[in-house]
C-alpha cells in the first residue's frame, strides 16, 4: 500500500486554498486506499506557533493522518547524506553565482528561460578557489538531461525542463527540491497531490527521485484558489482562514462544506464526499474566492448588520 501526503509550510495559518488542497490530497489518498501522511516543510519560512495552528485547522476539518508528523528540520542529516551519495557519483558541483549573475547569464541568446545557465558547471580548481574567496558555494545537481516527463492525473503526461538545480543553498540549508524528493521517497509516498503552481517543479523532482532509485510518484496538481483579481489567494484578501471566518460566526464544518461544494462534492460529511469523489470530474479551473460572498451566504444577517 502506498501513501499520499499533505505538506504545508508553517508560515502562518492555512487559508481556504490550502485547506481545499489538503482535502483534495486526503480524497485522492483515501479513494485509492493509500495511507495519508502529514509533513511539515519547515526548512524555511517558519512562523512561531504556525505548525500547531495548522495541525488544529486540519483537525477541525476532520482530516486524519496516519503515522507521526514528519518535520523536515529534524531530517537535516539525512539530506546531507543523500547529497554526499550524489557527490560520490560526481553528480554535484559547487556554484558561486548570485541571483544577479544567473539573471545576466540567462539573458544571453540560446539560454533557456528559468534554467541555470551552467556557469559553474566546469570550473577549474583554480577558478573555483578564487570564487570561493568571494562567496560561499551552493551545491547543484549535475543533471544529465534537459527535460523529463511525469504522469499527472489531471494534466496527463507533462514534460518539463530539468536544469542543474540547487540541492544545498549557500546558507547551508537543503533546498526544497531535494528535501521533498528524499522525504517522499523515504516515507513510501507514491502519490503527490498539491497546487498546480508546483507542476513545473515535478520533472526536476521526478528526475532526482529516479537518480536516487526512489519511486517516482504519480502526481495530481490541483487548481489553486485565486482572489477576484486572479491572483493567488492570500491573507490580505479578507476572511480567508478558519480563524477569520470564525470571527464572523462561521464554524469549521461550514467552511468545509463551502470547500466541498467548490469541488462539486456532497457537503454533509467527508465520508459522503469520499464516496462521490471522481478525479475526472473535478473542476479544472482555479477556484475564485470572494470572502464577503461566503460570509453573506452563510450568515446573511451578519452582513446586514455589518
Ligand atoms: N510546502 C509546499 C507548500 O506549502 C508544498 C510542497 C509540496 O507539496 O511538494 O506550498
């Protein structure tokens, strides 16, 4: 039996879009008899108290997870060991480029937009020593390919660019693309459900998994929640968290109903939603969130008074 997961970054409370993705990840995992794991992606962007808050928000929706919570900051040694293994295979090199260096090199003719241009890939020892005096090195993967294909339950076969991406940042922190692959692989996760803003990262991650001999997961990159202007939903868009909505008198189960309704699913219980869940019938468009409408729909009197 494989596993699915939800992997929030503890940067603050989960908003409606995050909660909707969490429900989708649960539905995908449970409808395929997988276990469902929770991983806290706390290598950076950590806000004090946010992990506890997110756990309580997920619990308030009735989402249950299997096994202990996995925390990335407790796994630093593992990531470094994996980098050592790659290094022993000559698949790692030091990179001294700043963002500016990369942007400048990337604007040269024939460069692939968004791809690392390979500036530090073949430095001589002398060049490397000189650069090391100026700046600490990041470590990059010496990729042997330029693109890779993944299977996505909502997007079909998706082929995307793979460059020499960062494995260890120059401040010594393992990069997201490395940690995610190592964690998914070592936790037996073979189904990755997350927002479709990460679709373009999937080929890099799947390629790294294959290099490490880890199972390449099946992906489902789900549409994001957007605000009325078409931008990714954010805290500043109004009452978009369980805490905000509870101040308006709306409880977590009512919010869950709104989320399930937005997915075209029965709203009474998670069990009913699970029984009706059919990935081929999910809305393919982003979910546009108008918090004032949600409040008005659930609390018509409150919006009169307010
Ligand atoms: N931690 C990432 C986020 O909250 C998700 C990473 C993933 O699911 O692979 O956006």
